[in-house]
């Protein structure tokens, strides 16, 4: 877990960065100091610069970066390769590879040196790396299969810039206000995050998950997809499927425990984190667990987590988040995200990570289980709407018209409307904030529709059922755009490495072939049924069938109290009026505060964009940066 930065000149005869350029590069790297406080180094050469902030986890004394290998490669690598010991032995055996360190960074460099792109599927872990080939002047970069680790890029007339966070590229791009990507704003208002590969900065983008790039001076960037998750049901006997899940997850958790620093685990009320904690406790008895909640009734998982920890025989440290803490830290949280993410559950995650970082340097967490195993309740929707879906097209058209003429709130209206709307139009992700009509009312500009993001994904799943299509959409949008962004940024804010055992190649393989009936049984309200069954005898029965809560956050209550006062002031003073109808947004807040309607998700989404704009464009809100540390050259 670290922060990388790289620059490559477009001029084949370029020398090292001049004094001003080197200072700007070092200052940009410093904005990511929280990602790696243990060591900061910059290497300059003719036409390139590589920088690295290191959080030392494995081979702490030797595996410094930027790393050089075979008199050919210079590499900066953010992440962990959990099977590095096995790959190291294979490289020595097959190629006579030599190593000067005991860490995974050099193993990655050697794997790329000997195997090239074919190394990527063999890497069991999370990664974003940049490798510079001194012989050819070619730049190679890649991102892991699911997008656990971020990688941003900026192409200018001067060359190519890459970094772990967008803020490290902003100084080299056009000012944010002059380069606002309005399509990205439109998508944010739909999804509550900006989907890959775009960002709110028109000229800065992200390398998508499962992609690699090749760049040469004058040749530009060429991107290639090396991994595409696919959910294709196989004819598996239930007991075989359950055992495969258990075996793969147990092996994954054990590999994710590899570290030369203290490792802990997050623990909430659900089966995902409980499964990870239980399997971690098998291998590392007494592993320290951490949980968080709010003081408001109904918004805490602490009691359940404490009971689970007691049954597993592991210590648990809880964190209770107050409204005052939320107000104090919100600007810092939004600044860390680079682009706003209006998922309020990232707030307790921020405070949870802060607490955990005082005890451990690495934590295991349960992200990815819902997308792989069918954990969201909305995945049951196609099953509940199946009776309407089977009706003749003419009947469905009539019912669809009827749904639109029925008054709002009439029982059955929503069911008819959803049942007669094609899945491609009905489902565009877990978070659906403003619908097209509401966006037309709110936005003062025209943006591309959400189908610009989802249409191709549905086309790629035309041969599977609607549940698998919904999972596929989430695997490509919600997971990397929301879930993994908040996991990376909120943990890295406190120099804490967060590992996700569910997003492992072998766990994915065990999930990919599950039939919908094994995930979401007919006649049951259960989700993730195969995973729950696989965890029988491992996870306490009191938790194994518990309904998912997912860091319940009292946004509704916040907006009716002092945080609502702050949001009202933010909307009243925001300079985003040329982009959004702020009177409309304040009207939504007034309705919510009056108790006439729950507008919390919509108001929160607008507020987080306005806060982002105040920090990054208006510069009316300043976020204090950590103290600078001298850079080693």
C-alpha cells in the first residue's frame, strides 16, 4: 500500500527534469504522503521521473522503491502480491531468476521481465504498477482484475503522467474549474460516484480495472484488457459448490494474512466480514477486530459485532462516531476522495480505519462478497417480477401506461412500473439517486444518459439471466467506482493497508459458476445463500443468516440537525449555481427537514458535490495537509 507517481517525457531527446520541474514533482508526490509515510524516494533520469511513498509491509528493510531489475526495468508498484513466494520459487526454477530482496515488489518486476503480459493473470493480489523499460523507452502499466488499487493518468503535449491519486496529477493539468467534465457530473448525480474511466477533470482519467497500457514517446497510450469477470452458471452440485467456496476463501484469507507487521480485521454484523474474521482467527488466533457505529438508535452494528467477536474468541475495539466528528472531518474526507463519492457509509469507514491504524498496519475486510455471491436484496427483483415479465408484450405495454397514470403512492404502481420496464432501463446500479427527469430539473447543462455507461455491459450479458446481468453491471461500475474507492481512500488516509480476500482469483472462480438458484433460492428471502451455506460451522449461526446492514449511516437524522444547518449554508453559498439549480436542491432539503419526504440521499449527493467544488474549484474551503517530510533522492 503506497503512493506512486511517474512522469515520462514525449521528447525522445529529453534530459532530467529541471529544478522547477523536480520541485513540482516532489510537491505533487507529497500530496499522497498519507499513502506511504515510511519512506519517500524519487529517481530522475533522462526523460523520466519516478516517485514513491512507501508503507512498508513486507521485507520492510530492503524492498525500497523505485525498484530496478535486470539492468532494464525501473518499477513503482502499489499493492500486494500474496502468492509472491510461490512465484519467486517458480521464477528461480524456470528462469534462474536472481533476487536482491525478499519482497513481492521484486517478484512482480521479475515476473513481468520473464513473462510479460502473461504474468498478470498469475498475480494473486491487488496492484497498480508502472514499469519503465530503459532499453526501448516503453512504459508499461497495469491495474488489478477488480480495480482494488487505483491508477490515474494524464497525457499532455509534454508527456505522460501517472499517479495513485488524482491530486498528484492536478498541478500538471488545466485548472479543475476550466476542465470540469459535465458528463461526469451527470453520471455522479445518477450513481453517487463517477464511474471509470472518467473523472470530474476532463483531461485526467483512470486506467480501468483489469487493463494494462503501453506508451512510447510519440506513440501515445494503447490500452488492452487482460481480465474480464464473467458470471456463467455451471451445473454444479450444491455441496460441491459450497466446498469450493469454503476452500477458496480459507486459502485466500491465509494468504492475505502474510505480512511483517501487525494484521487485524474489520467486523460488522454481516456474514461477509464475519467469514473473513472467523477464517483469519483459525490461522491467527486472537486476531484483533475493529467495528464502528453511531450513537443514534438503529445505526450501530457494535452490539452484534461484539457478540460475534466473543463467539470467535477474538478482541474487538469499537468506534462510536459523533455528529461533531463528522462535521469536523467531512472536508478532509472529500479532499481525500479526489472525486466526490456520496456514499455516506464511507464516513464510519474513515473513523473505523483511524482507530484500527493505532493498533495494526493491515486489516482484512469483506468487500466484494455481495457482487460475487449475490448479496444485495435488489438482486431478487427479477424473481419477484417474473410473473409480469412473462406476459405478452401488448399486455405489458398497457400495464406500463397504466402505471404512469396511477397517482404517486398508489399500491401496486411501483410494481407495475418496474415489471414492465426492461432491465436495461430499470437497473443501473446499486445507488440510483436522481432519475433522468429529476436530473433535467436539477442540472443546468445537458449530459449523456446513464446508458452510456451500462448499455455495453448489458450487451455483454445478453446470454445470461437478469440477476447475473445485474451482478455484472455492479462488478464493472459500483464495485470499482464506489466500494473499492472508499475502501482504498478511507484506509490510506490513515496509512492503513486494507486487504479484500473475497476479491481473489480463486474465490472469484468459485463464485463465477454459481447458478442463480444457489445464490438466491426461490421461495426464500435469503441472499448469498451459497456463501452462507459454505460458512456453516465457521461463522456463528447467530450471524450466518443475518440480513445485511452495510454500515447504517444516520443521514436522514443528520440533515434534520446541525449537519443539516451546515448543508443548508453550503448550498446557499455554493458557486455551483451555473451547474445546478441550487434552489431546487434547497427545496429538497426543506422538504426533508419538514418531514414531508425522505430526500436524504438526493440532498447528500448534491451537498458532497458542492463541498468538492468549494475545495477544488472555488478554493473557499481549505484542507490542512500533513507536515512535509524531506524527500530522499
